[in-house]
């Protein structure tokens, strides 16, 4: 029988909720966006390990999710935060296009539903 109560060594839900309550929404959005960007870069083979973790199907999902997040949150975060995230997204979209053996049609690549066609 498993015990659903967290152990005394791990933070409790109330403590985690208090910690999260202190973080501004913009910081949460930017952190999630940066995590999506990092994961997409790994799946695109853009890290030191290169092709070892390359998986374009996974990269497509991550880039698309990032584009959706940025599209939905751009009006909620300042251009100070949004501009570099949009630049990073475009770089990932271009890297995806370059890595694809059979490139998507303009406007059909990952996230282009939200950003419009991306050209190199």
C-alpha cells in the first residue's frame, strides 16, 4: 500500500504553493519558454552532443508548443521579454527547416501556424 503523503524530506504542497505564489507570472512564462527552447535545441542536434539526441519529430512538438505559448502570452509580457524569445523561436524554426530532409512548405513548419512562414 502506497502512502500519498509526501515524506518529511520533500517539500509539502502548501510550501510549494507559497513558493510559486511569490513568482511573477512573467517569470514563469519566460522560464517555461526557455525550457522549451533548450529542449528543442537538443532535439534539433544543436548541442555539443550533436546528432546523439536528434529527433525531429520531438523537436517539431517542442517548437510548436513554444510558438503557441509565445503567441498566447505576447500581450501579457513586455517586449523586453518577448523580443528575444521570438528571435530564439525563429532561430529554432530555421534550424528545423535546415535539418529536415524534406522541408515543410512555407507556413507549414513547426509553429508557423502562429508566426507565419519562416524563411532563411
